[in-house]
């Protein structure tokens, strides 16, 4: 699985409430979540993430286990998320939803630089510099390729 897009660079310890604030979870309308994704960090991010790859610092997705944070990112059009480490529940939610998450030792970056990744080859490239990516298990790769856990199970009935 591969992806490419401009970087949206975030800091470390981005928690799920910063990704989608609880005040927007009174609805199940995913378009509302996408419209307000990351707005408490920067009100302009929701309009800039479509087609982008988020490059974050350590401990991306910490906080509550709300699956809606990952859904909001995917619905907003995020191509993937790269970080040196992820909160485990966020990481697994992302795989289950079909959003590529790439663990790689990337340094802080600048918004807009080109980011690409190749999960099969095991790398991520940020602004022309390549970093090794932690490989996913065969099962996680299969789930991600299927578009998430539900499509995976439907195809394996």
C-alpha cells in the first residue's frame, strides 16, 4: 500500500479530543466530524487535510479510545498518518477503519512538504529524506488493504 500527499505537521501527544472535540460527537453525521477535525489545534486544518498526510510527533492519538477520531480523519480525506509512535488503541482503530498509520522515526517537518510512503517496501519519505517504517503484520496489512475490518470480514465469509 502506498500514499503520497503534502504534509500537515503536528506536534507530539495529539489526543483524540484535539482530533475531534467531544462537543461534535452528539451527532453520528460523519461529515460534521470531518468539517471540525483538528479545529481546536487550528481552525483552518479541516479544510487543508484532504489529500494530505499527517506527520505527527510521539504518542499520536493518545487520550480516550474514541474511534470517531480516526473516522473523522478518514472522512476529512487524510491519506495517512506518520508518527514515531501511536497510542495503541488509536493505531488499532486506524487499521480497523482502513486509515494507513506508519510508525517511523521522522523529525519535525514543515507543512506542505511532500510525503510519501510504501508499506510493502517499509519506508516513508518526508521532503526527500527516507526513513524506515515499522512493518505491519500480515493480518493488519490484509485488513488495511480491504479498507478496514468490516470489509475484511465481509470478504472472508
